[in-house]
């Protein structure tokens, strides 16, 4: 069954991967918690505890070769593995991933994936290595051309009413349980034209949150073209590239975009909405998606 083409048809993951979702291997060590309680002094000098978000190194490993290492929230790592593989074009469909193990260790977590022979050969030819700080989406790529890689042209299948923009941002805020506890995580959500926030994912890294969302959509057989991407972060060019890989034609964020992100969104047919707070927002590209 086809899964995860660059036009946003994410389907068939559970049928195609060799290890069932509820039997992903956890080897030797346990995953860290998503947050821990730490003692701190408040502004009045009182000693108290608060929940603090955890982060740990997470390596994405394909056929024994590490493709990327990032700092991430140690939760929903299967979604991160599949979503990163799709949005970074390591694979074009989940059928190309034959197996997945989540392997915690003393210094971090490895997400070990095995590819089909053709995908494995393509990956070895690419040999990307990205090692960076929290959620860094462009650290360590091999060329300027790779950083400015062209996006897929996204076919417009939906539009949103202006009032839905504020509703979508509000709905995502309500789904951020980890951020409510820690005030330290980003979120990415998938909002449908019927007014429903279908999926939301959180992470200390904004790129990771979007990759987790992509993986969750794939696992739930939800087409990216059916909804809009909602973000709690600024919109940089790599967030637009990932949105195009998902297949969504609208991206909305509470912060502003970069100029390159706007140019990229314009080129690939994405409606980019920034500074969405309350009832206010600004449309930077393809305004036909709102109205």
C-alpha cells in the first residue's frame, strides 16, 4: 500500500512495517521521562518545585548509518522516526521502511530503521549527516543547494474561513499538555476545515514537533492535503519544506515567517499565515486559501 508520497498521501504504515506498532522494541534501557520536577527559587525567594521539560540526544539510524542526531523530547519517537524519514525525503513511502527499533541507551536514544534494498542504495548515495542543537533543521547538510532544495508543488484542496485561524491556534494551545506543565515546548497541529484539531504533537524542538505530526498523520492514514498545519513557532524555510512534503496547502503560526520561507511558500503554492494571535493574523502568500 502506498504511503507518504510528497503530495501528502500518507497511508498504509501499519501494514507495511515489519514490527507492529505495539511491539516496537525497547532494548536494555528505559526512555527518559518527558519532564522532571526540579527545585527552584521564585522571584520572592521561595523554594518550590516545578516541572521542567526533558530533552535527550536522539539519533536516526538507517541500515546502521546515522543520518541525523538532534535533541528531542523523548516521547512519540516512532512518529518522529517516520515523520523525519518522510519530510527529509530519506524515504518516499513507509513501505520503504522494513523495520524500526527504539533503542534507549545511557547517553541517548537510537531510532534504528531498516530500508528496502532500493531505498537503502539511495540513502547510501545521499549520505547526509546532520548533527545540531535543539531542533536545528539545517545543521550539517552537505551543500547550499541542499539547504535551498525545491519544494513539491502543493495542490490546493481546502480553504479556511478567517475566523477559523484564531480557532485553530486556540485549539492547539488547548492540546499542549506538556507545555502547560513546563512552558518549554513547541507544538504542531493538524486542523481540518470542519473545525476539528485532528492531531497535535509536542517537542522541545519545533522541527521535531512537525516531524512527529507528519509521522502521526502517516500512522493514522490521514492525507496531508486534507488539513492545515498549525505551529507555535516562527516559520523558517525548512518548516515550509516539511509542510510541502506533508502535502498541506496552508501553514499557520503564532510568530512571523522569514523572507525565504515566504518566497518558498509562494513558489510551492502554500498559503502562509503568520502572527496569528487572537482574531488578528497576516497572510504572506497565496491569500486565496483564506476566505
